[in-house]
């Protein structure tokens, strides 16, 4: 091996080390530049809309009791027919009316049933109204006392018999609400950019939140409030 060869190897190694250091510095500088370019701001935009329910589910539940099972069943059937007649009198058709669940309880068959019960059997029946005519339902609700005069007490104060007001037109208003939420998010981002002496760039990411539909308040369940929040991330530049 010549004397010049080890020297050349040392020179090459030094040059390689210097090159690697220079490359590391360049990469670090480039990484800092990229990081500086990726300054962003995350903002949210809210859109709300008040709408009227377009569907109502009205369960009419009633009950009766007797010690004679045959008489009880006949009486419940008569009451069921009377409720259906009441609904048709107020403009509901066969497609809007359906028979719900029916049950009969034998108190003596219960393991822990009391011995001093006045009636052995209790029967419950439901007639369900499913309609898109909210006003018709509300008018009939105001006339339920007509059933009470026939000895039919309609239960309306528990969870099973609560009236449900639904809104099924969400797909029709979705585009408009998403646009509104996005515009409001952009307004917030522009104000942030202005306050920070920056310029608002393009959208980096955007996420549409879930739509929620709730009663406007407890007194008017037939009016709904639709709500959506959109999250948007914008680039910022000097």
C-alpha cells in the first residue's frame, strides 16, 4: 500500500463528514421552513334552524278491570272500537290508525299478588295514530274528554304514552346548513388572521359534525331545533 493511500482515505472521510453535516443543516433549515409554512388555525362554525315537525305518533292507551275475564275482553274490544270511531270522527283514516299492544294481567297468578284485590284481571289496550297532519292531531287531543264521557280514560302522563313529534326532512336542509356553518367558521378564521396580522390561506382539513334535532322547548315539542357544528382548519401565512 502506498503512503498516499491512507491520506486519501482520511481526506475522503473528512469530506464525507462535512457533507453530512451540511446536509443535516440544510434538512433542518428546510424542515423549519416547512413548519413555518404550515401555520394553521382551527375554527368552528355553528348553524341552527327552527323547523316544524312533519310526523306525529300518538298512542292512546286505556285499561279496564273485572273479575270475569270474558266480560273484560268484550268490554275492552268495545272501548277499542269506540276509540277508533272517535279518531275517524276527527278525520283520521285507516292508514293513520293501527292497533297497538294489548295485555291482560291475572293478579292471582302473580307470585306476590295481594289477596285483597278488588278485581282479578286488568286489561290494557293501545290504539296508535301515525300521521303527518300535526294540526289534526292537536285538535283531536283537545277533544279527548269525549272519550272520558264514554268511560274511556286515555292515559297520557307516562313515557309509554307520550306523543312523539318527528322531523324527517333533514336531507332537504342539510346542504344549506353545512354551507352556513362553513361560512361562519371562515368568518371566525378571518378575524383571527386579521388580529394576528396574518393572511388566511386555503382549507387544510374540514369535518362536519353530527346533526342534532331537539325540541325547541318543553312546551312546544312540535317545533324542532336542528343544529350542526363544522370544524375547519385553515392555513395561515404572513
